[in-house]
C-alpha cells in the first residue's frame, strides 16, 4: 500500500528525571539522549518498516539538525520528494522531560515545519496514494495548515482513505476549532484528554455522542494502560492492552506508532477492533526502547503478539 503522511519532523532531546524541576530549580537527568522524532517522521518510518511505500510531506531547515531529524526516514526508505527545505528557519526541536512515573513536560519549537508550502503539494502524490495520514499539529496554523487542508480536500475528491491523528499540543492550541477540519476524515484517532478538549465535554461517552451527531463514523480513543476504545455509531468496544516481556522505558512517540500500525492494519483488511489491537501492540513495543523511532517494528512482530 502507498501512504502519504503530513506531519512534523523533529530532533527530540530527551531528559529522564527523578522529578520535574520547579521554577528556578536546576536538576541533573538520570539519562539524556537525542533522537529523531516528530509525528510525521515517526508515522512514516513505522509504516515503511511494516512494508509500505511512504511519501512524507514535511519541512526542515538548512542546518545540521535536518540530516539527523531525517536519518531514520532515509534509513527506512521513506520517500523524501515532498520534504521541503527552509532557507531561514531551523529544523524543529522538542525537549522532553520525563519522570519514572510517567509525568512529562515538553518544550516544542515548530520551526521550519510550520512553513510547509502548499503551492508545492502535488495532486498526483495524493491521487496515487491509498491513504493520507495527517497529524493535527499540521493544523495549528500558518502555511502548514493550508498545506494539510489542501491535501485533505484532494484526498476527499480522489476517494483516498484519510486518517487524522490528533495531538495534545494541537488541541490545546486550537481547541474545538479543529472540529470542522477533522469531521470529514474517515478515521479519527486521539487520546482521552484530546477527545474531551476537542468536544468540550466531560466524559468519553458524551464526547463520542457529540462526534456522532456531527457525522463522525469511526473513532479510536487511546486510553493508555487500559488499551484503546473503538467507536462507530453502531458499537463501542474496549480493546485490551497487549502485554510484552520487555520493560517500558520511554513512551515518546508511542501514540504516533499506534496510529501507523492502526492504518497499516486497516488497509491490510483487518476489522476495526483487530486494527486497534495491532495498534496497541505496536504502541507498547515502541515504548521498550528510548526514542520515538528506535524500536523497529515489523509485521512479524505484530503477528507474534496478536491472537490466532
């Protein structure tokens, strides 16, 4: 299958701490690493490792970080013909501070990603794809939003399957304003916090009912250690988490890996619940290594964890 992915490419600076610093406090990390990341990069890399043809729509600077941000993209064989270079802005970076109990704080610099130029989007790239995956960070604003909205319009006209991956930063920035843009997507994927913020409701059931009234047909809610919830107007099902023998060490990018594996399973013909179970498996596997793109996940890895 061929995927077109729109989303950020970043360099992630990861700091594992005993506790998050208070204002004015200086702390020393238990471990510090630098890894390639970003939703666009991680989704693309995961899909390529699962055996798909992938084209990435993103923008980086003309700086040393650009090559590092794209290192796993290039290594996994993702197409870069839609990756743009910005002559002025730097490649996006994200600083992640994480504690052993899962608390996180982040500093995110959008940089070159936010200037993704819609005039360079090629209709043939969308029309020739089996699916379009858009990270909602691309919808925060500016030229990148124009690019993503234009691609979604092209995909709808060409009957290309669309997946929308919400993100906490995107929902916090735009809030319920995202609704009108994401309503037409075939699959909406988000976590519990994002779901409630997007719909301005106080419970998962109320939020899903609200989306249903707006015409949404398929929703997958990531609920952490509980697994995920799949919803259609006709059914709601909790999909149990998948257990692995390796220890979970870093959840950075696990949600992006989840999205990629879900899209992989859907286009491979699996039912909604089975696709979510495959996504649960991929998400936890990715968390057994430090860095969003470090753990290579193949179709064989997923099959080994799935029943039957």
